[in-house]
């Protein structure tokens, strides 16, 4: 029961937005994937003090969170079932005008490592 309480606690700041997204989904004939919601909650538990992202519901039922600073810095995470996350990261290179782009799929722990590796911790964490 403790795990369920932690998930509920982790999602509490997002309850209004999640209800709104679920309502939109129902109106459009689909629903929020419970596995995606659980993975999002575990992400919030794993990384405390997460900055509030732009949160949307994909047509496949998955939650997607996005953090953005200016036009060049961006992290988008689509929360899948079983603690898996599909990600896209944009970050300007320090040594040129080019933008580094990374995308793929990883575990929650792997996503935390990627955010640190791209030096974007302050974009996601307060």
C-alpha cells in the first residue's frame, strides 16, 4: 500500500491537469494509459523537486512532459509502461552554433543520467 500512496502523493500537484487531460481523451475516444501514469509518478519520485513541465496526453494514451528554455534547450519525455521513457533532447553545443540532438528510449534511471550528461539538470530540477 505504501507504493500506491507514494504514487498518489507524487501525482497530487498534477491532479487538476491529469483530470483535464483524461476528460479531453474521453471526449476524443481514448484514455490515459495507466502504465504511462505510473511511470510518470515514479519519475517524480526518483527526481525530487521536478520543475513543473508542460504536460500533454498523446493520442496513444501516454503522458508527455516537456521542459524548455529559449528555443535551443528542450527535453521531451514520453512516459511508457514498465518504467520506460521515450526521450528527445535539444541542447546548443558550447563550441559551435550547432544544436546537439539526442533521442531514444531508456529507463527512468537512464533518463536521469542523460539529463545530467547533457548538463540540463537545472532545466528539469528546481
